[in-house]
C-alpha cells in the first residue's frame, strides 16, 4: 500500500555553524533526518510558548 505524501513548504534559513554541527552530530547519533529533528524542535518550541506565553 503506498504511503500518503504529506504536504510541505520549503524552509531555507541560515544557522550558526556550531548549531549546524550539533544538528549534524545529533542526526547521525539518532538516525533522525534533519527535517524530522527541526519539525519536532519547532513543535516543542511553539507548544511551550502557547502554554507559557514565554520564549
């Protein structure tokens, strides 16, 4: 059975090299893609803001 493709929008951004290096290390260690990692991190960040009203 074919998987449904999710709808997406491209995101291009610049991040500091140390953060990019940590992201590379994290994705290598966990096997997660950069996309999945960034999506999860953004969901957590936005959810926390909605709950607390603080960044």
